[in-house]
């Protein structure tokens, strides 16, 4: 009665899938290794079984893991990386579970300093500031000077 037909939901199958998603979500929250693996799988667009040497075919387990990972990401703040439930005491969280820290990145500091030298207005439109390893910069500078002296 409707088993296997596209577009039809089989109640038992739907409950099992929902239960599996809940279990996977709990496992994802508790297992940083699995989260790291699924983050790479998501970035590379491959099934988790392929990450572990499989043939690349998306199994039902791979799809469930990918959907559980996506659901976890949907509830994770892109700025701080925490989820609301981690702070919500009624959901078993702790509003003091995390401590704010500061750090300084010398690369970001250098980029901010260089941005101060980008002209305002039209002369600064499209100017990108980035980092280049010193050896590469020096090589490019020497090549540029050699080219200029030949002209």
C-alpha cells in the first residue's frame, strides 16, 4: 500500500528516518572528529563513505549524515560557532559555558594597516589588500625591475 512509490510517505519509514536524524544530530554534537570529517565532505561535495575510501556512491547513511550536518550548521552561529541550546539552561545548556577571549592576528593587523593607505573614492575602488609571502614578493619585484630596465 504505497510502499516504494515516489511522493508517498511511509509512516514507519518516516519515523525511523526522523529517529536516525535525531541520533545523528546528538552524535555530531558530541563527536568533534565526525564533525571535522563531515565539514570536509561538505566542502568537497563527497559522501562520508568516500572520505573513508568508498566508491563515492551516496548511501542512505551518507545522505542522513549530510542532512544531519546541514541541520547542525543551520543552528550554529556563523560568527561565534555556538548553538542556542548550548546557552539555554532549559535545554540543558549553560549560559556561562563559554568565556570570551581575544587574540591578535599579525596578518590581519598588517592588512588593516595597508587598507589605511588605500585612497578614498574612485581611486580606491576595486583595490584589494592581501598577504603575499615575502620571498614571492621579492621575486616578483626583481622580475618587474628586470622587465622595466629592458624597456
